[in-house]
């Protein structure tokens, strides 16, 4: 696979880079992305492919379960750079159906050490869905339940996003919009879950 990657780079240089060298020369000097994408690390959800965007258009942060953790210094730096230096006007948190991270919320017997700690940041999504289903006294297929948890996790991460004071400030000043999406690998389509709908608190 490593050879495949390097061969692919050679094709990129000869077939794409050289053909549009002026564009890449401009990109080498500066970037002006208009969207910050917070998505899952899953290899089946390639941002530029599913949105048909090119180099320089989307600033990307990916992790297991598309989680916004306020104690994650990596993401915190990405957010701060996006807002204070790149002046990005739109932030997208995008989950996807069939997410292994979300499925792992049910795997209480796993021997993993780090994944369960990380997924604490998504556990409330599972609790909310299960509480709602119990209150309604209904049983649904396991796959549908997981889809609901994926969607609720996106809403939860948008709430986490607004725990950052500079994000709340940017929302109040209408300098940024936040969007919650879910990607369906079976159809290739993106479903809009939420936009700027979470109450912005001081």
C-alpha cells in the first residue's frame, strides 16, 4: 500500500499539479478555507471526495466519532486558529451512519484502553436516545437505534463546541455558523441535522 501511495503522488504531480500549477503556487503562499470540517477518522468518509471540494477549500480536523472534546488541545488549537486567524465563517460537525466509534459505545466488554476514555465524550448521546426510547415504550431495530445515536452525537458535539467562549462570542456576533450533518455511506448523501439551533449561553 505504501508503494501505491507514492505512485499515486507521482500521478498527482504529472496529471494534476503540473496542469494547475498556478493554483497550487497560490496555495503554497496562503490558505483561505471557508469551512472547518470536524469529522470522523473513518477511511470511508473522505471529506474532499464526498463534498467535491479541492485543496485549500476545507480546513479539516478528524478523530474517532467526530467528537468535540473541550479537553482536547489539538482540536482547541484548530478551533482557535480557524476563528482567530483564518476567520472561517462556517463550522461543520459531520458524523456518519455505521460509525465504528459510536457502535463501540455498546461494547462494554472491550479490552481497549484509550478508546473507551475518548468515547466518554459521546456517551451522553447514547443515554439520551435510550431514555427517549424507554419513555416511548417502543423497540426499534438495532441499526436504526445506532443511526439515532449517530445523529444525537452530532447534536451533542455542537453543544460541546459552544462551551468554547470564543465560539459563543463569534456566534453572538454572527461571525460564524455551526452545522450538524450526517453522511450516509449507502446513498452517498449528507443529511442536515442541525444549524445554529443550540442555545448560545454566556
